[in-house]
């Protein structure tokens, strides 16, 4: 049957669907209440057994829980047109952090002063005072966030104006479970979003949290200047950049903030948020023009399903990581021995090498200002000299014939040359006055030194350009491999890569020309197309002293140091996995035990609810059985070094909930409830009629304000 669109049909269908979802939620709520899962923050504190189901007598890990935070702008929602009314309903979701809770941190950080532009082509975006960005706490610009996360351009800010919610800011654990998210309102990633989310995590999870964030280096400075500073220090919060994004940060930042260089992160890449966002983009179509209520409802449904999927994949996650860690533990010592002509792992001093590199990078001063001024001055003098020559040549020109047209053109050329010379002369004099140069420089030693320094700067500029292009290329390559990247996007990236490769080739040529002038070794295409080469860019930049002969700067030592760190991280990963596997195994047993006890108890009074709970349990048992098989596979691995027996959850007292006594109670009929109705001799029809009355009553009491 074909129905044409009518607003009343649309309205009816939407309302019915809302009611249907509300019934599902209410039933789930009732089951949760009986299972003791309705307390505040229950979901956040219990969703991930490997992270949170801590057992008695476990060794303490340096970083107890690992997660990631990040913002994403695809889940936007258009602002209402002026005069339109917002849906008054508020959807309550355990995933959602309210705008009020976020705004508590609104004034924690002062927005960083943006450089004023001389000519602004567009009027200012808004009269409202700007709020601080996530990296604005780093007022000394000590970190590298600016390098790749440019401040949002006015055009982007204009885009934010169209939307009320411009995206979400989210936190998730390393296994992919979503902890919490908040809406970003008419803005990009402001400091308050990250701070509000971190505040929740610190309050709920306590000490030794390890959190990954793209701009962790700058955000750490923001945290230190915020009202969270004391709590973050006391609870030993550790922020670091995700493994892949880390390659876009500079070398000193990597040495302090990349998970490979930090004790305790194992082989975790901290890119979880990217993985959560990829499929959540599917909700974008629904949320773009939805009401606030419906947007939150669809996000809540999406993340609930996402978490269920992650639960089903848990044991496989642990199995894969176990194998990956074991692979590293097997391979790395051999790889190091091959690089270091047979040296064993213990005979090496890579941590000393890394310390030496840190020390060197910290001691390296910024470009001295006097050099910069000398460069500017000499460049200007060279231009001035060239303009002088041009002027003299122009003045010497004469026109043999008396053509008015030619005379006029020559006059114009002379005038232009004179004006240019005069302009440059004014600039030279102004610069000399400003920096108090007593005499004009001639091509002497000082001049030569400045020219040599200019060549170095050219070289470094060419290197910066090349590095930037390689970083972009690597980002695009990974995106191509990401699940959830659509076909069109892949085609687009492919095209971009082709042009980028040409751009890289051109940049490489320029770099090699600059390197040739300085007598430095040229770079080859094959050497710059790998990840590892990025760390080497900072070494190439060094021109002032020859550090390439120091032990920490030698290529084989550097590679061996990376292998060594990977080995250490793999050891940590295995230690963590041993705990996580046992936690999951214990959780599976306890959860099923609790289900059985509670269902037996509820069955005495409310058999229908018990039946619903039974279905929830059956779904879980089905998944848990898969977990059991997978855990058995992990424990059967020859390299397995954990404890195979189950443990006891810290603080768990109801393990002995007595199923037998509950069963006895049911058999005695002392439980009361529906059984008595049978005794009263109600027949089947009466019971159905009663059920209908109950359902009608239930639906009427849903109290949905539909209009
Ligand atoms: Zn987890
Ligand atoms: Zn950084």
C-alpha cells in the first residue's frame, strides 16, 4: 500500500516509536533494579569487567586504568530558526554529562590572545566573549599543539553558528566501552569539555588513571592551570598522546608524552576514540535535524548497542593482545642482537641514551634573536643592492626614435625603479635606526656569517615543509585502512595522496638543493616514507653542532632503543592482561550466579519480570560461554603466565547468596504472589483480561508529554 506523506501520520509514527522505546527502557530499568544495577553511575563503574572488576590480592599496576578522550564534530544538530520552540522533553542518559556540569569549568582558563589581523575581510563572528580552547592553558607555547592543530578559522566558527550542538566530546576505556560524553555547544574543542569529563573520571575512578588525548601535551598545561590541578596531581593522573597521533608531535614531546616512552601503558595505542567515532558517524544523519530529545535518545541507543558489542568482543580483544605482546617478547631480543652485533638485552644502555637525548633537546636554545635580525638586515641589503643596479640600468637606457609611446614606457620603467629603490632605502634606514646599527654593513665577515645562516634557515624551512607533508601523508594512509571509511572518502583520499606524493617529491627536491649548499647528505624518497623517519627529522634539523656521532644519535642505537622500549611495554601488557583475563573469568561466574539468584527471588512475586530477566541472562550466558572458550585458549597458550583459578572481587560479600533456600521458599508457596491466583480458580481468559488491564494501566502511566 502506498501512503503519501502527511504530517499527522509522521507525528503518530514518531510518538508510537517513542512510546515503544520508553516501554523497553522501563522494562530494562525494572530488571536493573532487581539486579541491583540502578544506583548512580552504576554503568560507568561496572561496564568493563577487565578494567573494573578488581580482585583481592592483585598486584598494583603503575597505571591502573587506561582510556582516551577526544572531540568529534560529525554528530551536529542544526540550531532552531528564530522563534521556533525546542522540544521541552529532556532525555536522561547515563552516558550524557549535562551542559550545567560542563559550564562549571567555563572560566577556569583564560582564552589565549589571538594575533590581531590588520585587515579582517569578514566582520567578527560574534559579540560573545570567546572561551578558552583545550590547548589555551599552554600560555608559554612550550608544547607542539599549535604545530598541527591550528586555531579554528573564522569560516569554521561561522559553521558552528548554524549548529547548536557542534559535536560531542567523549571518554572511553581501552577496551572500547564508552564512559561518558558531553555536547560541544557552538564551538570546537574548548578547555571546559575536557576538564568536565576529566573531573568525572577522577571522581569516579580515582588514582593512577592513564588518559590519551591528541593534544595531551598542551592540555596537561591547561589542567595544571585549572581547578582540577590539585586533584590531578594527587591522584597521579597521567595524560599522553595516542600512539599514531604522537608521530605528529615533535621529538621532545614524544620523549615525554608518547605511550612507547612512558612506563605503564603497555602496547595500548590509545586511539579508542577514533574507533568509537567511526561508526557513530552513522547517527549523524539522524541527529542533524532531530530535536534535542531525539538526538540524545538515538545517541544513547547507539552507545548502549556499541557497549554490548564491545562486551561480546572482550575475550577476543584480550586474546589478540596476549598474542601481540608475546610476539614482541619473542622478536625484540633477536632484533636487538642483530642490530648490536650479538649484544644481549641486558648489556644495553638505551635508557641512558634516551636521557642524553632529552637533556640535549632541553638544553638546545631557541634561534638567537641577533641572528634573526642579522638575517633580515642582510636580506634587505641584498634586495637594496639589486634595486640600485636595476635603477642605474634603467637610467642609462635611451630611446633612439622619437616614439611617444616608447618614451612614455621608458619613463614609467625609470619611475618604478626609482620608487622601489627609495622604498627599500627607507626600510634599510628604519631597520638600522631600530637596531642601532652605526655603520651600514658591507660584504664582510658579519655579512658572510648572516648569509651562511640564511642558508641554514632555508634548509630548515625546506625540512619543515617536507616533514609536514610526510605527516599528512601518513595520516591519510591510516585513514584509508580505518574501518568505517566510506568508498567515496577512500577515493578522495587516494586522489589527495597522489597529489601529495607529487608535492612531497617537489619538497624533497627543494630540500636536497638546500642540503647540497650546506654540504649535508641528501635524503632519498624511500627513507622518508616510513613512520620511523619522523623521529629522525629533528636530528636532521641540527646544523650548529655535530651530534650525529654521539651514541644516542647513531641510527642503529636509536632503532635498538625503540625495540628495547617495545619489549618493556610488552612485558607490562602481559602483566596487565594476566589481571584482566582473571577478572573477566571471575566476572562471568559471578554475573551468572547473581542472575540466577535474583531471577529465582523475583520469580516468586513477579514471574513476568523474572521471565524478562531470564531472557537478558540467556543472551549474556550465550556470550559468556564464548568468553569461557576464549579464556581457555589464552590460558592454554604456552606463554601464559597468569593465574588460571578464579578470584574474589574486592568487597564482594554476597557470593554465597543461597539459591537453594530461595527454591525451598518457592516450593513451600510462602513466597505468595501469582500462584495464589491459580488457587482462586481464575481461568485462562480471566488472566488474559487482567494482563490487558495491566498493560493499559502501564502504558497510561508512562506519562509522556507528547505535545
Ligand atoms: Zn576497559
Ligand atoms: Zn606535543
